[in-house]
């Protein structure tokens, strides 16, 4: 069973999610405060964390920032409907995905399963991928530039792997959402743009020749 930690001060929502997710094959633990959530998040290994923005003790952004200092565990942020600033901040801090409240629990199940598929997907082509100084090891889900290992979140790795497998070719936004995020692109959805921005910085810091081009109105291309 996948181990999921839900950090949310809404006890009614947490109980409802537990009742819904457990029959779907998830083992659920909960925390109602931000500081409690950080403590639980760092005391054991989780397959994914569901994290609300509005929390007592420590807000969700601070919780995310603290967890990211120690762990790359996949994190789905829960944001208020229309909370674009919180959403962007969460993605900038390293969240893998987000869901605006209120949401359908089935959508959360779909997002969690997409993340878990990416984490455990070693059934395809696991041969190393080379692009200039970039080396990707799909079986271990690790990427390095020369001898320097890149510190990538689960979603960042997935996006980069798709681009690297198609280096020198245009990869549409629709393709990247489906292959790397496991869902269709939504209106006003900027999550992919944020992940690309993080990748550009991390790649550029390691090797300035590793460039992800924006093909305006179409998608992205990793220079071969």
C-alpha cells in the first residue's frame, strides 16, 4: 500500500479523504498543524504528501520549504479556489502538483496514482539517456550533468526525461502534461511552465549549454 500523509487542519475533510482513499489502496496518516506535519513528514518515508496551504502552527508554504530542504517526496498542494498566488508560490517552492479546493476526491486519487506511476515506472525503456553532458538513468530516476547529480523533484525528473528522449524535437505542452504530469492540460494551468523554469535554472547552473527552448504557442525543445 502506498503511504500517504495528509496535512490539513480541516478534520472533516481529512476524515472524508481517509474514508475515500483507504478502499482505493492507500495507507493514510494525517496531521492537523503545520509543525506537526513537518515532524511526521521527516520522521519516515512517504510515497506522497497532500499539503494544505492554510495551516495553524506553520503555513503550508513554510511546511513545503522545510520538507524540501530534506526530501524530494512528491507533494500535492491544496489551494483555495482562485488562489493563484499560493499556487505559484507552491510550485516555485517545489510542489509537484496542486488541486484547488473544493475538489472531487476522485481527482485526488487520479493525481496520486499518476505520481506513483511515475515513481515506479521501470517497465519501459530503462536504458540511460544521453544529451550533451546530461545523463539520465530511468531505472533509478536520477539525472546528472557530468559527475554532478541534479536535485530534481519527481515531476521535474519526469518532464526532463520526456524532453531528453526527444532532444532536438518539439514536445508539445499537451504531450508533456500527459506523459510527465499524468493529466490533461487545463485552462490557465501554469504548473508546467513553473517546472520548466526550475529545470532551466538547475540545468543552467550545471552546464550553460543545456538549454530548453520555448517554441511559442507550441511547446518546448531540449537542445541536442
